[in-house]
């Protein structure tokens, strides 16, 4: 039986992206891979207690995140990744 090779991370995910001014207020300004960016975003959300208590899929935005989320005060975690991609280059 052939040994399964370890899954290689997608190169596109590992390529550093640069957060714009709005997003860098939350995750910092230096370029980082998308995976790290998402991790930092979640650290921020958890540190500030922004995950909805009843519906864990929803993120309640504070002032910094509201700017990232295009003015929305509540987004789903799936919508969040889409909105964040508007703020990286």
C-alpha cells in the first residue's frame, strides 16, 4: 500500500499579501500570507469578544472591523473572508 504524501499547502495561500490602511489597523501593516492574516483576524476577534454568543458563525464588528467589513456591523465568518480580500494587494 502506497504511503499517502503529506498535503502541500496551496502556493497562492502562502504568497504574502499586503493589508491596506483599513485592514492594517487590525492585523498590522507588514505583508503576510493569507493563512497568517486570517489567524491574526481571529486572534483579534477572540481577544475583543466579537464572535456572536448565540450564533458562533457571526462576527460582531467593532469600529476597526466595521471599516474592513464595508460598514456592516455583523457578518458571517464566510462573508468575512470575502470582505477581507477587498483589503489586500
